[in-house]
C-alpha cells in the first residue's frame, strides 16, 4: 500500500490525457476536476465566492464595459450597453449592495452598436473619455463631464480635426524703404533699381486657449522684391478677419502667421487674439513649423477596429479598407490627424505592414514598444530614436501564433492574448536568450478550457489573487490563477444556474471587483441580472458573513422572524434557494410571491366539470401548482418535517412551487425559514463546488503503477476555516466525464457545532475519513459541497492499495 500526498493544487484542472504523465514536474499538482473552486498561488484550493445581486434588467440583453478614472473605488463605473441606451452604475460600499449612481445615456440617433457586435469592441480610456472602436461603426467616445455628484454622461461620434474656425485673409500692403544708393555712376532710388517680380504668399491660423491650432486661412499674395533684396524700412502688412463660423464657442488666444518659402509656408510670428494684422519686416520663415492640413484616413466608412494609446498618441488600426495599416494621431492631440508640409515629428503616422501574409490588425497594446496583434502574428513597432515618428517606424515580428479580436490583457511583464482560432491563450513575454518576445501557451495542459468554446470577454484581477477571468461563448466562466514568476497557471471552471454573458473588473475598496452579467431563467422566461462577486471569505470573516450563493441578497432579520417578505427577494420568486441563517445553512427553501392568487377555484363560483373526453387545460391566468415529492408518511403530501403533515406556512406541506405564465413580480418575495433567529440572513441560488486530484502514478521496484487497479483507503484531508464538505471515490471511466460526480455516492465529513443550536464554526485542521472504494482503474477522490458554507482544502493524503492489472 502506498501513501500519496497532494500538497499543492496549482496545476489546476488539466486534460484527462495527462493521467499517465507522472514524469512531468507539476504532475502532483494536477486536478481532473475543478468546478466552482479556485486555485491559490500558495497551492491550496477554495470555493469561489458567490455573486451578489445588483440589478434586474428584465429581458433586455446587455454587455458590460468598465470606466475607470483612477484607482479609487468611487471613480470606477460599470457601463451597461443595451439596445437603445447605456446605463451607468457604480458599486455601492453599503451592505445592501444597491447601486449608488443611476445615470442613463440615451442615443440621439439609431443604436450605435448591435448587441451581437459588442464583444468585438476595442476600447481605450484617457481621463474622462473612453474611446470605442469597431470596424463596422464610426469611432465613438463616451465622455463624463461636470463635477461630483452631478456628472453628465454622453456618447458621440468622434469628429476628427476639430478646432476653432480658420481666419479669413482680408488684405496685404507694402511699405517700401526710402534709402538711396549709387547704381553705377548715378544716384537713384532703390525701389526703381530692382524689379519687383517676386510673389510672396501669406497665411494665418488661429490658436485657442487649449493650444489647438486651426487650419490655415486662404492664401494672400503680393508682388514685391525677393526677401534677400529687401532694405531697411521695407515691410509687408498682412491682415485678416475671424468669426466663429463653426460654432465652437471659443475665441482665438493668438494667431500664427506663415510666409511662403521655396514652396513651403514657414512660421514667422504671432499676434494676440484681438490683433488682426501682422507686419513682416523680413522675418526668416521657420519651415519646421508649418500650417496644418486636414487628413481623415477613416473617411468613406473606413472605420478603425482597434484603439490604444502609446507615446501620447491615439493609435487606430484594422480598418475595413486597409486592414493591415495602423494610424496614429498627432502627438498630445488625440483627435487630430492634420499633417504638416513637410512632415514633422509630431505629425500623424500611417504605416502599412507589408509582411508577405494576411495580417489584419486585431489589437494594439502599449507595453514599452507598441505591440500589434494580427491574424498572422504579433509584432512590435519601435524606432531608432526616442519616439515613433512619421519617418521612423520599424515593425518587427515577435511570434506567429496569430490573434483573435479579443482585447489583450497586460499582466505584469507579459501580454496575454487569444490565438486566432480562439483555441489557445498565449502569454507573450520577453525572452533574454533570443532578445525578442516569445509566446507560451497557457492552455497547453488544459486545452479543453477554450477548445470547448472560445473566449467571449475576459479581464484580470490583481487582488486578492492574480487571476484571469473569462466568459466563454457557451456561458461558462473559466479562471486561471496566474503568476509568471512562480510558473503558476492553474485553470478552473465555474458554472451557475444560468449563463454568464459578460464580465469586467474594477478597482474596489479592498481589492479588485468582478462584475458579471448573467442570464437566468425565471418561470420559463430569460432575464438578465447584474451581479458581482462577494468578498472573499478570509481569516477575518465571520461565519455569518460567508457568502456562497449566487444571485444572492442580504436580509436584516433583526426581529428573528421565521417568515420574511422583502422586495430584495423579488428576483428569486419561484426559485429554490439556499439560505445562510445567521451562520447556519438551510437548503431547499422556495421563494414565493406573497401577492400571487391562492390556488384552486373560487368556492362561490365552482368551475364547471369538463365534458367527457375534454382535457382539463388551465387558463392563461391560472396558477399551476407543482406538488412536492411524497415524504413517505402516507398522506400523499410533503411536509416540513414537524409531524403535522403541513408545511411551515400552514399549507398542505412541503415547498410548493407556484408557476404562472405571467412575468415575475417586481414587488416582493416571501421566504419561510426553518428557524427564526435575530441576525443576518443570506439568500441566493445554490451552486456546487467540487474538486478531484488527477490519479497519480509512480515508479517503484515493481515497475510503473500505470494500468494497475487501485482502491482508496484511509484519507487525511487538511482544511482551513471550512464548515462542511462531502467526499466520494471516483470510478473507472469517470476521468473523462467531468459531470460524473453527480452519479457518485457521497458521504458527509464530520463537522459539528461546539454548542447545540449554534452555527458550526470554521474548522482548521485535518479531517480523517475512510473512503468506500473498490478496485478501480482510475480511482481518485471527489470533495464537494453544495451548502452555502466555506471550503478550503490545503492538502490530501491517501492510502492507495494498488492491485493487479485489469
């Protein structure tokens, strides 16, 4: 008999095909099943938190995006995109978890985005402005203006090259000098000795108080001597007018004046905003400062598909007409693509990637250099100098994994992106040996995590643990505990009673917050709920604050009532819920509608008997009662276990489920508790957390244990601050079936309260169990819980009896 210990679970859930790869360094950390549990970087594994209910959107589908002004929790917002509006919410720090900000951005025109297109929106934020790019729509921006708490939110199409109106040149005049000199032997006037055949041109631009310069005015020319022939006293006076023709509401702070020099207009001076003439006394034109000309690379529906900020420029790319081209705005003027002639270092950039393959730009990311993710590979854009300029852009291939149109994540010193076909998550990090960035497949050992369904949306949380959270297209939430320095990347799967639709992360009061949009079925109808992960159950959390239910709420039962009615329960009407009643779990309760009509016909007006052979179909307004299972007491009814044959509410017993074709009420829900105890009541949908180590094999004096049958014996399970769990042995063939645990026979671990009538306190230590197990080919151990209580497993040590081959 061998005694095997699992000291760490950082390998996470892996492919069943690794069952015989005990030669791998991380083999002893692999799990065959990790559902609704998360791996910690120190090696243990715990239940994921439940989700707190925030808001009910009814049947209106939505998609979430974050708006983060800074790291303060009060400056982080949830943008909820719906068919005809965008809702703005902020996580409340109050215990009731209702939003403390309610704003709505209505669209002035047709809906900017189709709900199906929202997952492919690229976004980047600077200050109070969030830019949104999608190649099927014009570039948009969401702005926040005003002061707290009276912010004004708006969404609008980005209009490039906006500024105050350009001046209008109005006139030009010459003042000639009066000096004389000797021309040959005759003293004559200078103005008659030289021909005035040179044409001199002038332009002027207006600059507002923010330093934004307009385009140049029309050209104003005059015939005069060439500037090198001017004498003292020669000058040209150039005049103009200005009016607010584009309705900007701003006035010029000053004007820039330019003069023609060898075909280019160079800067020669400025005037104040209320001076409309400039006297040129033969100033030397500076052609490093020239007037700007409008350029819009996104005209004619050539919309960009991705956006980011790098080196004080807004970078855009992946347009429909030029999918391999990247563009950059003027330096520090993100919405200006005006060019100078000749090009200057701060002018906009246009670069077409000629790589010899199809390289549609899918994402852009600033990380030291500018990273460009394309369908064919991943590139860096750098320069020979300090910054990228129109004349100095160098594109170099770093890896050839290819990228999908999911925004990458910047985590530590690596960029994470989804491979082109969506079947892998790639870590792009710098390799000192090759002096380049190379890719590492984070899903190499767990390909089923993304092969089963591609990633729809993802985010990263740094605190309390570094984790990648991703919503798949099939509604499953997957998680990867990620620490590159320690070579930790352990995957887990998370399911709920419904489907996860969208996910974002925000900065919170005590760590990063995960906000989710979840689609749930209520009385046969699909509804969308805004929820967020509850705080982690840590060493300082009391048992009555443990939150391990989904779509849950917290009720104040300070009066110790056994029957609670609350509007906070309205979204759970008709559902079977789990309850943590002041630290004690109660399962199998139903939430009912207190305003629902009583079942059964009116005694004063009896229903007519149906004709023979006519089915007794319910009317649309009837409430359909589904009876509970018979409790075996012979009365044909379920009851509450108190021996009176009735339920806790005095009905005919048990938890009747009332179904009605009407929509769920948004008024109140009723919950009947087993015990009325003063304190906090946590109510929500139950979820099951289950884990199982991958069967481990080894070499010994008799050879390899691969293929040998095995049986589990005495098992020691070390837990930390846990209250309840069940255990069972796996069977042959269950290794590849991740839902097989539902068929196992589970046994409860012995957890008892210190005093009768009190909640079971969190236990830290070793639980010794005997696992009923026969000789199986791939025997392992399931550990699960479906109660609203904490579970954290530190290690598993099991006696394993290896038998004969099959």
